[in-house]
C-alpha cells in the first residue's frame, strides 16, 4: 500500500521524538574516527512546506514543532534546544523567524555527517522518491537516493565496509503486517551485522500489533536496547488515533537514556 505520504504529518509530535533521538544518535556515533553509514529505509520527500495545503489540512505540526518554536532556548533541555536550532537553521533564521519549513530525517542526518560518512536513502512512493532525489541532487557521492524497498536495501548494505552503521526504520504501519515485516528484517539484520545501531519508530495505537510491538523487539538478540515513548493524549477506542509514538533503539549509545530522561 503506497497511499501514505508524510507531508500531511510533517513536524508533528512523532517527528519531534524521532528526530530528537536521531540527532542524539548521530552526535554520539560520529565521535569515533571510523566512517559511519547511515541508512534511512523510509526517507520520504526529505523536506516539507508547512504552508502548503497538504500540511495545513491537518496542521499536525502545530502540536509538535509548533509548540516548541516560541520557547526560548534557555528554557529547553540542551538536546531539545539543539533540535529546535536545527529546524531554525533549515528555515534560514536564528531566532524569532517564522516557521515555514520542516526538514525530514534525510536532511537532519546529512547535517550531522562528516566527509568520511555515507548516507543511503530509500523511498518506495514514486512521488516522494522523485522529490527526495530532487532535494539531494547536489549532495554529491556522500548521499545516495534509491527509489526502492528500504528494508531490502538495508539487507544489501549490511555489514558496511567500515563496520559502523546507524539504521533508521520508520514506515507508516498502514498495513498490519508491517510490524511482522520489521521484526523479521531486524532479525536478519542482526545476523548480518550484530553491532549496528537500529532505531525503529512506531505509532502508539489502541491495537494489539502496536501495543505488543516493543515487547517483541525486546526479544531480539541485540546486546542492549532502549525504549522511549511520548504520549500526548489518551488513545481512541477505535484504535485509529495516534495517541503518541515510540522509538526502540537496538545497541544504543550508553549516554542516550540519561539524555532522553
């Protein structure tokens, strides 16, 4: 099913959590001298106009980045202040400017990389894949955009030559089988590359697939894991409303738990 487009949800509370964690992972993993491979399996379009009709239709950004935009940096925890500063950079202003644009994980990842690192972006939706390629057409050899199944792409890239990788997995979960597919893909990935860092986003829904997902991930044969979730309201009884979201990180940096607390 390829009807989902992230443009309708860009900058919402789930993006805040996902991108905050992503930046912290990148900051830690780029401290070592060896090259880092970053693989984004569901990269989306890469950039979003919050003033466009698709973003204004649901205006989910108002409950996400919009709630942080006017907060003075000194009133935010350092990690969150850094995240907001990156969004301001993407909007071309340092302070007091308008919020018009929101970067996707590909741009945030690229900004955190060094010359020796590599970014591999996958997007299966044909429209978003074209937009993603256009947004990174001048990125050079460091960034490679592929219109394909990102989980299959991840499998082909592991283990990377440098034996260091961060994999971000954040599908839409529109199809119930996505949960099982992600689990099986991680099983295979850990067999190929047990020491990689895998960051998995998932929605908090009133459905058994969603509620049981973190416990299933805990049973994967990773050396360590970290589970963090952000809940913004009570779940809908029908299971369709996203009351929050979670990030499950396999082989996380030892500093991440304290930072997120």
